[in-house]
């Protein structure tokens, strides 16, 4: 069930850290989203293309939709005209497809590069070292219709604080390594998207600029 009190509390905790809150509404009804819009919230995260397209049609287009799930290249065209930010770019081929589709739309789309730090095999993303090599090789140059704004990461599914802290630190250091290198010179580079329901305050303490919180706000998903 939607919990507006917790929503307000997390909103103010995020803003104290100058971070933004992405309310992750996946598998939750448009009515719940509409209630948060009434409170003035605009940033929502979804991770299934079909569901996002449907909700986009049903809700006001003032919403800033953040795509946070694994994105298949053949699905890019379905969200490219309206998505606000894609957090989950995990390959150069996907980036290329987003760039091509954005060009056709005549818009520049904000994206984050997903970095893999979790112990689970199944989570998508670039390895930190591979990502830095790609920067070194200038592989991200020449994309004119995407703005690469930073990185997104997910931690291991654990309550072990040591593990989480280590992974947040890893994400932060990749983020800073790009930020502090004038050769990678990217003025848009400012977002470090990390932290979910179970670990958002720890993420903020480690420099997160965007927390993605779902179940704490909307209730557990089936
Ligand atoms: C579902 C999801 C979240 C939110 O998870 P909660 O634990 O419900 O807060 C955040 N990020 C991604 C990428 C997700 O898929």
C-alpha cells in the first residue's frame, strides 16, 4: 500500500543531501502514481518497457520517466520519444541504438552507464575496469544524441553493511575517476544513481545523487 508519510520523509532526507528521489512504481497502479503527482512529485522509475509505455499513455506528460531496467535494443524505439533518463545503459551497442533513435526523434536523451559491482552474476552492467578502459579509448565520443550524465549501480542483495559500503565506495570511485579526469571532459557528468529501499540512507552517505526507492513507498510487490 502507498505510504505517503514515508514518501514525504524520504523526499526530505534526499533533499537534505541534495539528491533526488526516483519513486520506483513498477508493478504498481497508475492511481498510486497519480497520488504522488498530486503531492508535486514528478520523477518515477519503471523497469519494463510495456508497462512504462502503458503508464505513459495514461498519465500526465509532465512526468519525468526514468527507465531503470535492462533495456533490449529492439525496445528502445518504444520509449525514446518520451523517456526522461535511461539509467541502465550496459553496452556500447545499446548506447549506439539509443543515439540512433534519439537522432530520428530530434532529441537528446540523458543516460547513465550501469556499473556492475554486485556479487550476483545476474546483474547487468559494465565492470568498473572495463568502463574506465572505454573512457580511456574514447569509446563514448561521437554520440551526438545522448548526454552521458553519470553512472547507475545496484549492490549485492544483502543486509551486510560492510559489503554494501564497499560497493557504494566502488561506484563512487568510478564516478569520481571520470569526473576528475579532464581528458574525459564531460560537463554533464553529475549523477550517481545508487540506493534503494533497503540501503538508500547508506547510499546517500556515500555520495548518491539519485536514490531509486520502490517498495518502501508503494508497499511490497507481488
Ligand atoms: C525495483 C528497483 C528498484 C527499487 O527497489 P526497492 O527495493 O523496491 O526500493 C531500484 N532500482 C532498480 C534498478 C530496480 O529494478
